[in-house]
């Protein structure tokens, strides 16, 4: 069984509801066991033009699914929760986004799947909830802990524990 960390985010509609529903659907999926979930954080959109802030969380799961099958399950859940993809190259508002951050300590670099997620070390909205779940996890490519990656952020943005400001 693989230990996997997934990032969940929503900035469209009932943001908290979509993150909660995605968490529930992941936990109910065959061959996936939900281990724990971070708190929910409210964050400014990263590298996109949107006025709507995100609600983000990280979940830790155990799964017997391959990385490719897990990606397919994540995409199925996104579709079930109303996520649509357009042909535009830039990021757009979404009901739910589920990204595979880490799959054990595997390194995968395929056209449709890159693990560890290629931008996670730049994103406070991923690193702060990861700090809650596993601050000592070592990034298998960068060989740094989550705590060290968080300390290395060049432009740490504000992250709000849902309803409470958190300095990072």
C-alpha cells in the first residue's frame, strides 16, 4: 500500500463544501483509505487572474491504486463535482482541483503525470497544510524536508487558517 499526499483546492461555488465532498469521495473510493486531513486554509489565487480566494487542504491517504489509476480516480471525482477543463493555457476558477503531491517517495515524470508535483515547493498553500501532516517528509527530488522547503519560500503569501490569519 502506498502512502500518498493529495492537495485539494476550490475557488468556485461552495468552496468548503467541494473540498469536504472531495475528501469524502476519496475516502469512499475503492482501494483508498483516508488517513488524515489538514485544516482548511484560505489562500490567494496563485499564478492566475481571479478575485476569488481558494480553500485548500492536504489529505493523506493509503492506496493500492497505481499512480496512473489514482490520477484517473482524482479526475473522475473532479468531474463528478463539476470541474470542467477548457483549452485555455492559463489557470481558471474551479469547483475542485485534486493534485497528487507525493506517492510514497516515487519519482514519476510522464507527459500526463509528474510526481512529486512540480510546483509544490513554491506554494505556501501546499506546504503549510503539509507542515501539519508531515513536516519531516523529505522531498525525493529536492532532498529537503517540508519544513525546510517552507523556510525557503521566496515570496511567502498569507495563508489563513479558515477564519484565522496564519503568519508564514
